[in-house]
C-alpha cells in the first residue's frame, strides 16, 4: 500500500512544478496518466464510478471532484489536485492544494490550516483511540480558525478498493465511533471552506462547489496504524522539493 501511495506522491510532485499561471488542467491530466503508467501502476480514478479522468482538479470554490477542463489557471487561484493509483491490486489516494501566483492572505491561511488539520487528525490515529478522535481533532482545528468543515463528503478506509469502510468524517465527537486497530489504513482528507461549509453538486454529476462561492482547500494522506502508531504512507516531500519549500511553509 505504501508503494501505491508513493506512486501518487511522485505524481503530485511532478505536477507541483506544472501548476502555474496559464497551465491547462486537461494537459496536467494527460501528463499524470502517462507518469502513473510509467511507474508500472494504473490510474485509480479513471473509469471508476464512470470517472472520466486520472486527476480531479478543483479550483477555488470547487471543493473536490472537479473535472480537468481547458480553462487555464490564473494568478490567485487555489488548485486542489486529487490523484489515485492502483499498484499490485492496492490503491493509493491523496491530494494537495496548490497556490497559483499571488493568493489572497485569507486563502493562504485556509490552505495552511487545512493542512495542519490533516496532521492533527493523523496524530489521533492510534490503536485504541476511536474514529471520532480523528474527526474531532480536524473539526476543532478548522473551526478554531473560523473556517467551515464540509459535512457531505468524508474520508474513508482504503485497500483493495478505493473506498472501504469505515467512513472518516471531518467532524465528530471525541471518544465516539469505531475503535481503531493495528493494520487499519485510512485516507484522511479534510475539506475545509473559507465561508459556509454548505456545498452543492453541479449538473455534470461530479463537481462539488461551495454554495457561497468562497474558496475551499483539500489535503489528503493515506495512513496506516503500525505498532499502534500512525504511519503516513504517502508523502508531500516530492511536492516540497519541486516547490523549493519546507514542510512548514
Ligand atoms: Mg482523494
Ligand atoms: Mg480519498
């Protein structure tokens, strides 16, 4: 599963250098598909539930499930790229939100807090804790900063299928829900909004936008419980290397 996750990590790292003003989402999708196949893996999303693309590219008010189109990125855009891959029968699935050019300060803050919320959730993924401990940690961090926590979409178990039980909400109560056990693998993925957490699906049957049109951020890791502790199978290191930034930037 780590190998499948790292196929996605390397693909996001390759894309990190390409997400800039004027770049065309549909072109990034083609590049990602080729790069995943070069690594001996297959795209994880393409064809699944009828998904027409390798990447889901969600710009600004699109929270998740944006289909890669032909509108070039502009300075000020925030671009979430979600990518899946299958290797040796196992899925990897992770996501990062990139900045294009000059992004408004409150939107930059949204991205930072969403990424922090992801790690706050991951810290709670220990044997003996409960699912609600992860959910609560994510929700608390986002709401403490005045941001919205999307309710209609959640994280999930991952393995031989992209989406397995249990669902992993980004909101919930400490000490509630299923007990976390050794060997569990989850895709933890906070979807956090600048304004209201309410979302709507567009008529294409995929794109999920904020109702108020304000931007959203989405960061996702695949995480396993190993020796009772959370071990992150995916990595943002390839992205940081491509962008020339450190983990805390
Ligand atoms: Mg994903
Ligand atoms: Mg996912």
